[in-house]
């Protein structure tokens, strides 16, 4: 594959909750690794992404399921479940030798993540920071060359 898309971390993804931000950096790294993987590396890269996503979504789902979380967490949890269902389907196809579908998944994840983080994860981060520090997240972003 020549010139694969590149998915790199950007401070624009910062939400002001250290655990979420660290997990999101790892998400970006896993998706980028999947985008750049050679055909023979796709199964391992996809499995690494699946392990990351399972842990990532399980942590967020646990927070979203807290008794004192405001309404709306179910939609967020459902979105995670849909992503994981797609990952499992792609794993089955890759096991049959259809490696290009994994790159299509990675591209879809690269397109999906910014909006998911901006709208769903930012609300979660705000709630977590309010709960632990009785304040709003503070985010300092580096100026990026555009």
C-alpha cells in the first residue's frame, strides 16, 4: 500500500481528563498502526486495536453507567457497542484473508473519532472533572501549524 493515510495525535483532541486523554492518544496510535500495517501485519494490528478498544470502551462505559451520571449515557454506550461489533466483523473477514477491510475500518475510525470525542467524550470528561474537582476541565493546547 503506497502512501497510507496518517492519523496522528493532535492537542485538539484533548478533553482535560488525564485518563481519557491518555487513552485517546493510545486509540490514535492503534488506528494509525492499523492504517500503516503491511498486509501480513494487519491481523496483529487489528487484534491490538480490538484489545485497546475493549478496555477503552469498558472504562468509559463503567463511568457512563454510574448511578449519578446524567441522562444520555446509553447513547454513548450503544455507540461503543456498534464500533466493537464492526471490529469483530472485520476480524472475522481478516481471518479469511480480506485484509483491505481492516484499512477501511481504520479509515472509518479516523473519520469517526474527532466527532465522538468532541460531542460524547467531552461531556463525560466534563462530568468526571466536576465530580472529582468541582470544576470544569482545563485544557492547554499547543498552537499547531495548519
